């Protein structure tokens, strides 16, 4: 899909919990070591939230980081959207808790769950809602306490996931009329390859044995992303006459560094153009893409006008891509 946007990212903030869980720490919990984890995932450490620290607490801290380090305000935000799979409560939403803390007077609020694709879906919605004229300024938050739904006896998953939150302001800019290229999709038949149970004790007709913790078939997902998702991306490029060389930065979901290297190889984008957050943060679900943007902005890598390609993929199985000028 191609549409015109009249909005831009004004600022990004983030929050990472203080506690670090290193690969050496994990070697004392399960049978593993630093070399095994790093060579297979690209992860050195991940952050772990406190026992009494939840997604709303981290979301609030990410917004505060955004306010402390940028000349922006959230007082005039007219929509708060939160991507999370670890809400504090069934209701109220994390978005409503953020609204209450900052006392934002005239805003809508909602949480949504697209797992690791959440930030890209959120950006697509933000650009579209602002282009429609219904909203002028959107606060897009990602927040997850994945450590609270990880089984630390399962080596296949406990080495991967970390906790984080981010906050992004997208707002209308007068005179801006840029083209945006986007796609999204779902393959629910492989949802059972990455899931965490809630009320139901079955998925796709099969009884769930490890309940209320993340379950992942890493091999199946690796094959699907590097084979099927890469083919979808190449079709997307072809249909929209997009030259890979014109892309300044590729920001995929930081699921696995080895996977991203293979993905870059398949879709014809130089590996050095990819921005990741996995090395020191682990897999943080929908936080991984905005964390990579936040870190790159702090390092002065991203410049206004750079062509960005964001690619999210994960639980559902959901996926979404977005190309726009920063």
C-alpha cells in the first residue's frame, strides 16, 4: 500500500530496567554459557524489571525520559496507543494508566497486541490516523515485562527475552506530504510456534503443557522468517519499484542477530545498514525496533530525511513493514 503522510517522528524516549542478566548469570541457572548464547543469538545481556515493576511503570518512565531529553510536551496528545503483551491488568489499559499519571486532558487511549510487530503496526496506524485529519499528535508506547512470563528452566527461551519500554511522539507537520510504503499480514496457522497462554488451555486444538509462559519453536520461526518473510519483502520491493540501495537504514525486529544477517542476505540489504538493539537488550518484543532507533539517534546515526525500512514479525504470527523518510 502507498499513502501520503503529513506527520513525522518528533522524539523517542526509552526506559531500560537497572538489573542486567548476563549470559554468565544464565549459565548458573540453566546449562549454557556465553559462547553458546552469543554465537546463536547475538545477545550478551538483557534487562530485568523489578518484582514490583510492571508495564505501566516502565511506560511512564519511558515517557518521562522522552520529556526530559527533548523539547516536547504530551499535554496536547490526542491519542495514546500502547503495544504490549504484558498488561498490568485486563482493564484498565496501560494507556489509561499513562494518561492518568501525566494528567493528559483530552486524549483517547488504547492498548493493542501485535507482539513483536507492534511498533510497525503502531506507526502505520499513527501516520494513517493523522493523515485522516482526526488526530494531530499521537503518543505511541511500547512496554513489556517479558521476564515475568519466561520459564527460567527452559534454555530455549530464557536466554532470549528482556524487558523494556519506549515512547514515540508522532505529530502533524504542516506542508509535509511524503509517500509511505507499507504492508502487513498474518499467518495464524503457525501461531502455535510462539505463544503464551491466558484463559484458554488449548491452542489450535492442542492442549498447552507449559501454561502462562512463553513457548517458542525457534527453528520453525527462523525458517519462516528467512524464507517466507524474505520472499514477501522482495515482492513488496518489486511491486513498489523500491531499490534496496535507496534505503539508508533497515530496522528489523531484533529477534536474533544470526537471523537478521541471513534476512539481509536474502533481501539484498547490506548487513551494516541494519540497526539492532539485541546485543545488550535481548529480544524485547515490540520494543526492539524503537529501542534500535533510540540508540541510533543517540549515536547520531539517523538524520532527518533518511529513508527507513522498519520490519516487524512475531507472535500471531504477524508481520508488518513500513518505508518512510525520517
